[in-house]
C-alpha cells in the first residue's frame, strides 16, 4: 500500500480512439496518469468509495500500523488529489452522496471543482426473494405473526450497527417484535437476546429482507447505499438515517421511506410501522416498489447516463 503512489499501469485500450474515458475509481485514474498526459478527450471520474478512497484504504489497516506509518500513509492522499484535479467531469449519484467526502477529507472542499460536477442517480437490477416469507421465518424460529425488523450489512460503526443494537431493547419490549439480522458478525457482535436472530453471511439477503415487516438502514455515513434500492425493489418499507445519499430520497415523499435524525426518532418510526394496519403497510410497500420502478431501474439509469455522457462530450 505504501508503494502505491509510485506505481503506474499500462492502458488496456488505445484511449485516443474514444471521445471520453470513464474511470470508476480514483486509483484507476491515478495509475493511468502517464497515459492521460497526451489524451485529448474527456476524462470522467466516478468514485464509488463510500468515503474518500485513501481514507478507506487506511481504514482497512491495523490501527497500530496506521500510527506507526502515519507520515507515509498521508502520501496516499495524492491518489485522490490527482484524480479529482485531472478529471474533466466528476459524476456522483447525487449531491448528497458527497457528504462523507466532506466529512472524511478536509481537503475535499479545496480539490472539488463545482464546474466539473454532474449527478446521475444509480439504478439496479430488481431484487427477488428466492424463498417464501413464511419459510424464512420458520427456518429461524420466528412466528408467522411476529413483527420483524431486519438489517443486512456489515457489523461496524460506519454502518450504524452499534446504533441498531442500542435501540433494540426499547423495541423488543413488545413481545411480538423480532430482529432478523444478516451479514458476517464482527467487529461488533449481535445482541444477546432470544428474539435477536443473527443469520450470518448469506448469498440470499433478499429473502431475509422480504421476510420482514420493516428494514432499518442506520448508517452514520452514507454514500448512495445500493441496499436502499434493493429494499425498494423488493417492495419493503425502510427506516433510514437522515445522512448522505439517504437524504436524496426525501424529495419523493414516499410513505415507504421514513428518515430519522436521532435514535429516539428511529424507535418512533419503527413503532409507527408496527402499529399500522396490514392494509396501511401494503400501501407503503406498493409506494416503495412504484418509486423503484419509476426512478431506479437499470433502464432508467441507462437513459440518464447516456444523456449525461452526451452532454459531457458535446458540451
């Protein structure tokens, strides 16, 4: 990792044949910096990292190693500095997705160039449950008539897993409430409670989501979390933190999406879903599915992306 600033890579194609080259990480663009010296077309950048890339790299290291090599690791910032400065255009899913970049990299406000910014909301292939809702509940010993809160994702602080654990006892006061949680445990482990079920890593997270009554997305920092789109495509109600890319969804006023600013508000929103009738919940689920179909399918994304790239190349 420390040798990364010295490395370069050979271009996979002759860039001169293309009007634009779209790089999907700051590292990829940085490693092609020699090939970019003579390129006359448009250089487009999308950084898919949930926080600025060099900080994400450092976050994977042992904290003791970070402390020991802090001066050398600071040099990794050159990757992001070069990429954002060299790019002619920078595409984010939405302006709100930039929030973790401002929060995690004090130089982002300096490196960022407003005239380069473009926004194209992401689209995904529709998710489908492989297993019936009742079969999933039976597998994990959850009653058919239980109210199930689900979470799927990494068990760490950035994802807000510790926040989920902290509010769970208040929600588990109701004896019909269960938590169904998927994702590899660690560094934070699940709540020690008979109605808190840890599925662990699974290759079928969509069945877990579809088996619940509400999905909770408690991120502390959010880029543009694809799990949000997957949940909507499944026609599931979601309670999410009002942060980063999650804020983008407020504009739609969709009853299937409820955003909170405090743990207490999260509890109230989940309680609100629990206290609603099944007819009301079905209406909210239908609204979530309709929003996905209108705004976030692959075909909608393709049309938006094509239009944006035409504007970039011809503008």
